[in-house]
C-alpha cells in the first residue's frame, strides 16, 4: 500500500475512528486502526466489538493494500507533524510515514487479523438532519442509567413513527424525553434501545460533519451514516419501561425563571451540600424560588431567584446534579419549573418549545 494525503484529511479521519479504540486490550488488534485502500479512497476503521466505525478520506492511491496500526500512537504522531503532505507506505507489517524531515516506521499487525465490521440493511429506514439529531442527543443521553445491571435503561429509547422520532432516557430517578421531525415519513413503527456509549460517540463525531444522517437497522444492529462516516452498533435487547405513566398530567405550581440565574443559584448553593447533593427548592406565590442547603462541615446558604409564579406555594428537595444536567443542556433563556408537592415528580420544560420535557423525582428525607 502507498498513499499520499494531507495531514488535515488524515487527522480528521483518525479523530473519528479513534474514539472507540481502547488501550491495553488483550486482543492487540482491537487497540489498532485499520488503514486500507478502497475504490480510490482511503478507508479507516475501528471497533471495540460493540461499536464499529468506518470513515473515508481523500488521497492519492499509488498502490493498494491494508494494515492495522496502534490508534494512540499514530494519532498523536500525526497531530505533531508540522508538514501538510504525508506519504504512507506499508513494508510487511510496518507502516512507513514520510513527511519532509520526519521519517518513521510504526510496527503494525496484518489487516487479516482485524475483526469484521458487520454490514446492515442497504436501505435507510429513517433520515434526519445532523444538527437536529445532535440537539436531541444532547438533551437526553445524560439521563441514562450508568449501572448496566438494568441493561434496558442503560441505553436510550428511540421510537420512529410517521414523520417523528421520539427519544427517551431514564435511570428511574429522572426522565428526559425529546421529539424531532424526520426528513420523511417512515414505513411502520420501530422501537429500539441504543447503548448510551454508542450515542455519546455518535454525538461527538456528528460534530465533524453536517447535512443528512441516514439510519439503517438489522435485527440486532443499527447503522448511522453521514458524510463519509458510518457508525455501527449492537442494539440492547429488552423491554423499555412504560415511562408515560409517571408523567403528571397536572401541577399545583409553575415558576418561569431565567435559566442562567437558576443555574448560578444551584451551583452556589451546591457548595453547601458536599455530602448529600441535596438542596431545597421552595417556590412562593409571591414570585421567587428560594434555594437552600446546609451541612455541618460547610455551613449554610440561601439564594432567592426572581420568577413568575402561578399557583400556590410549593417545594421539595432534589439532587442538584439532576437539575443542573437538564438546565445546562438547554439553550432557551427561560425555563418552566412545575411542582405538585414534596413527594411527587417535578417537571422542567423550556419556555416556548413543546418537544421536550424533563421529569425529576424529589428526595425523601
């Protein structure tokens, strides 16, 4: 194999595929990236056996071939090259890299040892705008369960129906739900659970491109295709909880508040809840939210945030991190906080938008 390419192209491709590669994997080839020629372009691939990524970059192909090389090493080396033109050439299982005054040989492994990344259906099931999908993921994925003892909630729930995509994430203490408009209506209804790790990686590499994202399915896998990149992942087998039943239909109190001011109040008050993460929110019909916390070690704090309140007084104790996770991932200037009592779920919605809701359970003390 002999390839001539630009540093910028190679750097971008390596960034995309390196994200799922581990370090110190006992199966050494899983620490590597596959470089190969493919129909006049350069194909880079990586996999951790749960997620596989393929991306294609431009380059001048002088000789076809393939090799796998350590992801961390080649990534850091290419990033440190000061020159723009790079020549890659294989010599047995070594990769020679030439760039003006830089002459390097990286020890690799045969491409035949690299695991096969499976193919998925040839026809896209759904299509969605890149930016819209990124917004959907940024507002939901952090609410998934970290503990995989309940695998069905360690991923996000995606429902495709008619011209809409509905995404939900929960760890049973909170729930984020977001809907988005698809580029065209889908044939039938489809419900899947995608691992949170897959979604996190998808979100990051979606930022390297723009345009349309095509979504393909097989019985056990999903493929997201955009620009010159494919991300393939297994699906989680299981039944997602029927979360709709926990969403309250009515609330006693609603407070519309400046999102940034509310974030500052929560952060300042959280310094006085170092052990429990618990803070108290009290909404007054007089027009403010009182945020308080105290601890024997740190002392106590009370902060008032002016808000527009409808309904009577209400309040509850919450894990402040659960509130901040939501608020920091919204963009609207104002949000609406809805309460019932200190034992019922509360809701946060962005003002002026009806495609998102966040449910958080109060802390019982």
